[in-house]
C-alpha cells in the first residue's frame, strides 16, 4: 500500500480522504493508514 501511495505522491491523509470518498463513509483516517502500512492492522 505504501509503495502505491508514494508512487502517486499522496500523503497518508490524502489516501484516507480518497478512500472515504469512494466508500461514501468517513471511516478511515491517517492513523489507520499508518497501522495498515506497518502491519499492525489489516484493512
């Protein structure tokens, strides 16, 4: 996930915002993206 995000030039906050827009819900934030990228949580 991190490799794709950085290839797009997106921050963790931007990715969270984009995911929320696609899902139509405000359920993802920067902290969640960080946990996913570090393997502490699964999406």
